[in-house]
């Protein structure tokens, strides 16, 4: 009975036609899939704040940056910088740091941002991604969103770096929403920028005045936004109108002039703002 002490080699099971049966490795595949999902989840959960900064820089063609970022996409901070674009030397930053948190909300996300110097409480942005679509909305109900130093505009380069404006910029919104479908953006609602008590280093008149710029969706032309600039008060009189169209194309025509009795004091500034036509200065973009 010597065979009882010997180990015999196991033979793989065979099919009826003599071929080897195929072993099912479904459990192993599920394990690999689970590991990959776990890695993907970890990447998303701990995505660095620099990813958000890179997206913002790309979306604004390098005009709006977040530098010295720390934390994650979900809970981070950084310094906000306005620049003249990719490769530009001009730059201006807001004092202090911008702090943000992003959490799931409904079928999308909500980003809450705060900055002690400039934001009214928290700026709430709703983000709803989709297949070939993206929607971004301002969800605040406050009278105004942010108040920024006008000197920040110097970061955009010419002519702002020459004008060196003083005063403040106040931003407000009315049911403002942007929707992108296959890369084409469309605006809903309105955005308002007030330029309050402006001054300039190239003029001895201070303040020059206060102004309002309205950006509204054009209901008659989907995808087109209208721009309107007008004077609230002041020695420098500004007005203009224009449009923003899909693809980032913009057209704007504005005029600047002096209030009665202030022509001589504002003559140098009017020469800088645009092309002189008699007592007025004309600025054309696009």
C-alpha cells in the first residue's frame, strides 16, 4: 500500500471534449475594480488646491490667478491676483487670503468663499456639471457681493497701470447664471459693477466721479450679453454701450467728457482715455 504515502499531482478539470476547463476569476476582477475606485476616490478627496487654481487660470486666460495656494480643492486658501494675461508683467493682488470650502449640494456642488477685506459675508457659487455641459450660478441674496480696491485694475496692464485709479469697485448680481454647452457660454440674469469715488494719479481732480457698468443677458439674442456704462455723479462724464458674444468676442464704444467748468482740469486725462474728438474722448473696443 505504498501508494498511500505518496502525493499525487492534481489534474485540472477537463471539459467533455477533453479540453481544460476555464477558471473563473470574477472575484479577482472585482477586487481590482474596487482598488481602482478606491484610488480614484482618494485622488478626488485629496485633490490639491493647485488644481482649482490651474482651472481658474485657464478659464480666464491668465487674468485671474490664485497663487500660494494650500489645502485641497474642497477646503483651501490662496492669494487672489489680477494680471494682464499669460506672460504679462503687470499684476495686482488682494490683501489677505481667499478661503473656500466646496461641498456636494443636490446634483452638483456649492462653493463658499470668504475674504475679510472684500467679500460681503460669503460668496456662494452653485456648480452643476453635466455631459458636455456646465452651469455656474451666484446664489447670494445680499445687496452686494464684494467691494474691491479700484487700484486692483492696474494688474490688467494698459491703460489701467497708467491711470492708477483710487476708489472702490462694488459688485452685485441679480439671478446671475452662466451655462456652457459644448464650450459655448450663455448668460442669464445680470451683473453690476459700480466704480465709486474714483480718482487717478494723472488728474488733479479728486474724486473724478462714480459710475455704473451693467452686464445683462439679451433676451432677444440668446448667448449675447449687453454692456451699458453711465455716470452716477462727478466731474468726469462717462457713457457707453457694447456687447459680449459667444467665443469671447466683445464690442464696446464709449465716450468721456468733462462737466461744465472742468474741461481744463480734465484735459490731460481725456487725452489718455481715448481718441480725442473735440471736447470729448472716444474709446472703441472690437
